[in-house]
């Protein structure tokens, strides 16, 4: 449907945006608490943060942390 409508679409390799967050960005956005970056798809071992805080973490990401991933490549192609 996206292709038919001319909307660029990409299914992320890591499924959810949270899986692209680095520990550095999490620490910067939420402080050095008990929150840990997910080590891989579905492998989160630490305390989960509220999804309402995702924007804070995303804002703290550096371009270099994302650009080598499929998400970064998709965003660069837009």
C-alpha cells in the first residue's frame, strides 16, 4: 500500500526504535539510573523506561550512532 501511494517505507531490522538507542544516549537523557540499552532484538535485561521518554533518548542520539544502521540509511535516503 505504501508503494502504491508513493510513501517510502522500511521495516526496521531491530523492529523498534528503542533497539537503536545507545547506552550513552540513555544515560544522557535519563541519567545514570537503572536503565540499560537493549543488547539486541528482544534481549532487554534492564529496567524498561516509559515509552513517553523515548523522545528524550532519541534527541540525545548522535548522528554517528545511527547512520551506520539500517534506520540511519533509511533516514539518509529520505
